[in-house]
């Protein structure tokens, strides 16, 4: 449980600047609230734009009590003071909660300030990397998506337009795959990897600018499922047109199993956490295997191989190599394993009314 504490935020020229979609003052207010601050004081000698309000509205979270004081005003005993020349992180606020007298100075790894605003945005984006991120996402997709996200935020784009663009790109991918022929399958496989990268961008922007909402999370999950379904239908159509009707029964089985899995997970998430994130499956597997550390470690390691970023890259490589005919059998096996895991974890997910299985950033919605 969070220990209440007080936070003073200097509205310095640096923290007033909008970096990564919101001002440094807004970022500090949001993080202070999330780490349990009972009082937030903004030290300002002129009006401050309250751009944190939009984030609280989108996340349906009540606004904290915020007061203003002159920069020269004495602070109440036990009030933690944020530095004026760096962007705070949640780790910085958590450290101040434990020790309000702690003095954070530039260069502390819990603070972010790079040599330019662009570099600072990239550092803030890297700080949002999810612990559940798969290996391909961590080392290939995110380094690309972070730069795309920084560019999008520079032009004032929010997460929703990126989500709709990703959905449109996924539809183009499905149509191209369905044309059949080695060249079209290769292009479609490449576009599937492109969709996987651009799909990261809306989440990057939402987390770094605190523009997260349940609607946005649901839209993002729906986009993922449409892209997955579009890939499977497009791939199977293309493979049948290229290699013959012998692949018809595998194609039908893959589509049916994928639809069943999507429907089952959608229902379970709706009954349990009531917010859209299929990441609850990993947390449910981890809880299911508590008390069996070796089996848990092996299972969770294997689960990373079933992460979307991994199978998308594998599918892309096989399509580019002209081996798309191998994918239907691989997909069928993978979908059977996935559905088995969903069935095994279904009771836990359905009973998770408090959303404890959700990733940390989703619990704040």
C-alpha cells in the first residue's frame, strides 16, 4: 500500500515545456498522484497550464488536490521537492516517497534529461518499455517504433490516428497476401512485420504522453485481432491459390481456431478485468504455476516464443524466403497450444474482477 506523502513541483521554465506530449509539470503531477501523494504543491510565480487534466479525464481518475505557492515559500516539513531541470520518472517519485528528504540531481538514473528535446523524448519512450515485451519487440520493433513515435509526437499526433493507420495497413496486407504467388506472399509477409512495428507506436505515444484510456486500449486490442485474423485469412487464401486446395482443411482449421481463441479471450477479459488486454494470459500462467519454479520458468520462457512480435517476424522471414507453405502447419500447432493455455487459465482470468492480472500500465486506466 502506498504511504501518503507531499510533493512540491517547481514550475521552472524547463518543466513548463511540453516534451513527449505533456509538460514536465503535468508529468510530475500524474506520477505524484500514482505514487500516493496526499498533497501536491506547484511552486509558480505565474499561471501554469493544467495539461494534466486531460490525462485524468481519459483514465477516469479523480483529480488530486493541487495547491499553488510562491517559489520562495517555505515548504511544510516532510515535503519532497522535485528537481527543476529534469523530467521525473515513476522511479524518482517512488524514491522520494520512501525518503522525502532525498535530493535528486541531474545525472541520477531516475531522472531524464538528454542533450536535446528529441533525445529526452526517446529516453522517456525507453522508460515505458513493458516488462512483458517479447525479445523481437525489445531489440527490433521498439527501437524503430520509438523513433516513429517521437516523430509523430513532434507533429502533434495522438495514439488514435496511428491505430487507424495500422488497421488500414493490416487490411492492405491481407489483400496482398490473398493474391497468391511467391512475390505477393513475400510482400504480404513484409507488411505483416511493418504492421507489427506500427502497432507499437500508438501504445508508445499513449504511455509517454499519459493519453491512456480504456477505449484506446480496447481499440488497440481490436486492431491487433483484426491484423492477426487478416494475416491468417490472407495467408491461407494466398497459399491455396499458390500451392493448391490440399491446404484447404488446414486453412479452415486455423481460421476457426483463431476466431474461437479471440472470442474466448474477449469474453474472459470482459468478465474478469473488464479491460482489453490479452497479456493477462501470461500473468495467469505464472500464477497457475506458483510453487513449481522450474516448470514456471520453462513455461514462461516458451510463452515468449508465442509473443506476437516473435511469430510475426518468423512469418515474415518464411514468406520472404518463399516458404509460406510451411506456415499453415506451424500456425495450426501454435493455435492448438494457445487455445489449451486459454482453457487452462480461463477460471483465473474470469475471476480477476480487480484486474490484478493486467500489466501495471493497464491497472491505471
